[in-house]
């Protein structure tokens, strides 16, 4: 029987049972239904003894149509797992980075998703610039003068911290705003911290699409994330802000243009946020696949489709991914 470890976020761990809004719940659910041994842990429960990586891991179980975790952790060698999914939410801070260092000591017989080196080296905000044909015009800077020049060139911009998620700390800024200096100084920590600054794409008023990328494939099933009445962006996870969406011909073509690079970088699970054919962000840390909403909108069991595709991918590469089967 195969062993799977999913490193989840602290909030998800606290409210693990019945949390059907999060992607990790559905991954655990489906792998359990396929008779895998599924364990969960937290990034601060990973540790290393000499050159061997370990974790304090909690076994999960399926009971009465729900999933639960044991309360007592087991000390387990990470090399004893077939698959490890590293999916804590940002911020990508020193604690996050240190956890990826430990995962780098996992031997090659264990398939780690996503690659620890990719998580360290490929920033979710800046990674769009690896694909300039799809990236909106942008600058990355902590310098107030450079950001202002970009603002007055584009008239409207979006400023994003480089290490957060779910829209945290993101600002919209218009060149006529009366708080330009204050906003730039706040988000750059007084010109000390680089931020991603992108041109404002007016189509955001209609929402951005979350494209789901797994092992080289972008799925047809997707949702559009729309803003609430008092914000310019999606920041509330509910039925009113997640809508049915279809991929355009241009969006379907993104798959063939990015998959070789993502696979080379060790990125197997990602969520692409797209507005009018432009990729505004490539989520590689803990991409939300909105499984619960997609199941309801499309009347499918998306968790089964995801795991089917993942298993088929592993089987197709069994000669190069030695030892994971």
C-alpha cells in the first residue's frame, strides 16, 4: 500500500475535519478512497537528523462519510513516503524556506510536489515573467520613483507583495489618487521591500479565471473569481464570488506554451490566474483548485479526475521517476 504525506497549512490543520472548501481535504478524501495510507503534517513539524529528513505525521482515516486525523503524531522518515505534497499557504518566509531545505534531503525514490528548489527559486508573482508573451506589463521594485513612473505611464496599476496569498496586501492605484506616496511607502516598507507592480487590466471587473494545471495539463473545468461590491478583486470564498467559466481558445493554448518549462522546473501542481489572456499570477505553493465549487457547477467529482490524472502521469513516467510506484 502506498504512503502519502500532505504538508498542510496551520489553519487547515486546526479545522481539518469537515473542511470541504479546501483542496487538501479533497486530496486526502480521494486518496483514502483508493486505499492509500494518507498522513498530514505541518511545515514546523518537519525535522532532520544528520542527513535524514523526518516528520511528526498524523494518520488520517475515513469514517461516516467524513475524514478525521489521529491526535497522536508518529515519527516517520520522509523517505518512506511514495509522494509528498508540500502545500502550506504563504507567506513564503524563513520558516517556509527552512521547511523546503529539509524536503531537499528527501531521496529520489519519493516524489515531492512541488519541487522544494522550485518553491524557493520561483516566486509566484515574478514567475509570470518566465512567460513574457502572457505576462501583463510590470515592474518589480522597491523604489518609489520607479513605481511612480510606471503609474503615470499606465494611469492605473496593481501593487502586490511578492510573498503573500489570497489578495492579501494588494492595492489598486490610480494616477489621480490623493494617497499615492502613502500607498507606495506602505507596500514597499518605505522603499525597502520589492513589490510586483502590474498594469491594471480593466477586464478584472468581470473577474479572473483560475486555470488548473496538473502534471502538464490545464483542465477545461475552471471558475471565474469575481470581486465583492466593496473591492476590485476576489477575496471572499463563497457561491456569490465563484462563477461558472469556460476556457477560450487562447487560454487552452497556454498549456502547450508553458508545460515544458513548468515540468523542467519541477512544478506539477499550479493555479494560473488569467485575465483577458494574460497570466497575472502562477500559484505554485498551495494552489486552490476550488474542487467543491467545480463539483457543484459542473456536476462532476473533480477530485477523482485530478487523482486519476496524477496517477496516470506517474505511471507514464515510471522509468524516470524511479521508486515512486
